[in-house]
């Protein structure tokens, strides 16, 4: 499965292939250790956490959205990764703590528990920070 993910990611890719493969590996390997709320967490959040790890490792490709872009916090991948980076800037370790909470389930209230605001307000604050 990982082999097919890597191949589909680099097929026709004209940039730095080594960097792209490394980034894809960071993303895919994150899925090994992350929790998914026993299947209840939004899929966009799961993919966003994996891309957040890729971002923090320094392997975000140039075609990703810029901070503040996107339509929903749980849109997934780069959009959610940028949002989670913002949330982590409010409380260092937020993403790791959110992942830990998702071991046995999922609730949007985890954002309130960890940051004191609901996820919709955090999204509004994030968008306002970048004038989007």
C-alpha cells in the first residue's frame, strides 16, 4: 500500500523527487502511530495531522496552500495541517495532546479542553489572522 501511495505521489512529478518521497513517507508513517478516535475522527483531521508532521519536518511542498487558506478546518491535508500549526502555536504540544485524546474516541470538544475555544471559533481566529 505504501509503495502505491509513493508511486502515485511522484508519477509525473517534476520537482525534487527525493524530497517529495521523504515528505510522503513522513505523512504515511504518521498514520502508524496516530489515533483516529476509533474511527470517529473526521477524515480531514486524520490526514491533516499527517501533513502537519510533514510540515514540521520541513517537507511541505511549494504547491501547498499558504497559511490562512482553505474553506473548512477539517478540509484535510495541507489546509488542516496549516490550521493545526496555528493551534499548536497557541499551545505548544497541542497536536500531540489532541492525538492522545483521540485514542478512545473523538469530539470537537477536545479543542475546548485543550485551547479553551471551540473549533469553529479557532478557525475564525485563524482566518482573521491571515485576513482570509
